[in-house]
C-alpha cells in the first residue's frame, strides 16, 4: 500500500499528522529522517508544493521543479553510463538526482555518505553495483518531476491526492 499527497508547502507536518490520524510527535532519526512509531512516510518540499508519501513499508520521495539547471559539477561525479544517458537533458539529470535522493530517504541515509554508491541509468538503480530490493516510479506532476522509492509495490499509474 502506498499513497501520495500534494499540498501547499505550509504546515506540512500538521497535515501529515492529520493523514496519519495521530497526535504523536514527529521524531527524527540519527540522520534527520522524520518518523513516527507505526507509520512509514516521506516528505519532499520544492517551491510552493510539498509531496507526501505514506506506505506500510519504508518509502522515500523526492521532487524538483522542471527547469534548466547548472549541474556541471554534479554531472562530473556521475558514471559514464549516467552521463551518456543524460546528454545535457535537464529532465534526465533531474530524474537521476531525485531517484537517488528518494532511495536515500527511504533508507534514512545521507547524500554525503550514500550518493557516490548509487548509479541510475536505463530506469534501473544500482547501489554498490547491485539492484536494491525496492520499487521506483518517476513521473511528472504540475511542473515537478518526482520519484518514489518503496519496498511496497508502486502502481504504474499512481494517483496523487490533493489536500
């Protein structure tokens, strides 16, 4: 089970607590990942929009506004296969970035430690050269490109509920 929600980027954690039907405080793990006992969720903020993923198993979500970016310094850190696939496409670069970020969020890791372990090309994520036990979906929503990474199944055409 996985549910996605979009909302204005204000009072997001209050809205999350309402969706989870809990008064329990949002806690933070050792790397800052928010959690509550009994619920798996992930939140991403970009500009005026926040996306929330709620699942019965670990989940991560990340999104970015679709626009041209100066990303040369980051692209240099990608593998040859990733650079060949991106070929200067801002959208392909963003997909590469958000898939990795969503996976790291699912694990509760950090970009500083985990980014260099990841490779994403041809729609496949590799961690230390192996395909991790997770499902990934990338899609576009209202001027954003987002990625969800979850241990749960993710429907091909996932619905985003606006709240």
